[in-house]
């Protein structure tokens, strides 16, 4: 089993900077609950980081543009967590 985590954010440094500013100045309107769970404003959430280290579950993480490029025929609402049976 593998879990796929898809953020409601696009990849890239400029997007990361924009997202950090949005989380800092208007966190209530930020549209990625997965980002809020896994990251602080500028770095990974320590509780989440420790969970990933201690977990035996295989995990992959995608920004929505990366996920759509890899899986172009899947249409969904972001953020999302998917269970992939391998």
C-alpha cells in the first residue's frame, strides 16, 4: 500500500513564496488543508515530520500540477489523499 498526498498548490519556488505569504498574512483563506497539516509557514511541521520518519507506510507527495502531469486522466478536487494498492 502507498499513500499519495496531493497538495492544492502548484510546484515551484515562486509559488512556494506566494503560498508562504498567503499562509502568513491570511491563513483562514488558504485553500490547502493538507499544507496546513504538513507544513508551518516556512518549514515542515515537526509532528508530521516525526510521523513520517516513524511510519512504515510508503508515501508520495505531489503538487497539483505535478500530479496532473503524471496522471492526466484523473480529475479530482484538491487537496487529496489517495490509497494506492500495489
